[in-house]
């Protein structure tokens, strides 16, 4: 299935119902902060973005632990439109970036009223989320192997 988010967003019907704007971010600039509310979805037009999470080790909070590095044609921020929860990670530009900032509520509304297009968007999201889950499973297994080796199990 060949689907382009930018083409979809620029279609006349979509553009009228799903507001979005292109924003520029410079290297090192924070785009999204973990724990904040937001319904925007971010699509990377160009550049790279690190997704970082806070973790606690020995009762001391440490930030900036990398989860992923995303690049052109990838998205982030989609979880909040599906579960209406706070942001689960921080996103920081690792190079100068152009990002399409999409109104998530309007996107969901559009998808509901246009099921064929909505399916294409969901399929696109699901495809990328599935790739991330596979990658995270490999990481989790590696961490568990190290832990079990350390425990002598």
C-alpha cells in the first residue's frame, strides 16, 4: 500500500478539515515534553528527532534516556490521540527539522467520517507502531538476557 501522509494532508478535502502547519525546529530544540497534555501528532518532513524518556535509578531521576531516533516520513505523538493521556516521552530535534504538526482531534474526527481514508491513516500508523514494537521487543529481550546472566540464572 502506497500512502503518503503529506499527500493525504494536502488533499483539498483533508486540508479543509484537518488543520496542520509546518514548523521548523533547530538542533537541540525540544518539540514535546514528557508528562504534558497534547493532542497533536507530529510528522517528520525532514531532519531527525530523538525520543527520550525519564527513568528512575536508585531513587534518582535521570532524564534523556533514548528510546528511538526518528527521521523523515516517521511520526510521533500519536499515542495521545488514541488514549487521551499525557505525553509518554520527550521529543528533541537532533538536527534542524521540518515537522508537520497535525491537529489530532480533527484527524480522528476526519477518520471517523471518512472510513476509507481513515483506514489508510490507521494502517500507516499501525505499520510504524508494529515496527517500533518489534524493535522494543528485541531491546527488552537483550536487557532481560543481561539481567539473567548477572543474576546467574
